[in-house]
């Protein structure tokens, strides 16, 4: 495989991963494809192609989606390894917890421990 073919295959894989992360965030927040497409001012078909990794996403589109989904752009690009590897709901909790005071985070930890022990 030539260097150009290798880069093209890598780009396609990255688009697929970005598309999957975008789709996961959309579904987690309960948005329909129609709602998000309207927000982006693209067709629903274009959004489907972005989520499948078949269409390149423009920087401004990614920025708008990151704002809509309340995630940093790096979450979708995979540059934020700490949160991109987490399920969307867990990453959301982590971001919310990070904004709490130290005392509130301690209380949240105790509550999480309680929930975990209760389910065991």
C-alpha cells in the first residue's frame, strides 16, 4: 500500500471514529437527526454521512456540534483521551463533577460509593 493510500485509509478511520462519537452524543442527549441537521443547516442525509464517516466535517460544523452537545471539540477528535474513552454519560458526570467545589466532590464520591455498595 502506498503512503497516499495509507493516509487515505487512516483519514477514513478517523472520520468514522469522529462520526461515531458525534452520533453517540446526539443519541445520549435525545436529539433526532432532523433536529441536529436543522441546527447545522444541512440535510439529514448530510448528517447521516458525517455520522457514518463518509463525509468530512467542516471545522465550523464540528464547533457548532461541540457546543450543542456540550462537549469539547477534543472529545470528538479523540485528543481528549481521558473522556473520549468513557461512555457519554460518564464523561458528562466527570465534567460536571470537575466544576464542583472540593467539599462537593468529596460528597459526590461518598454518594457514588454508597450507590456502588448498595448494588453489590
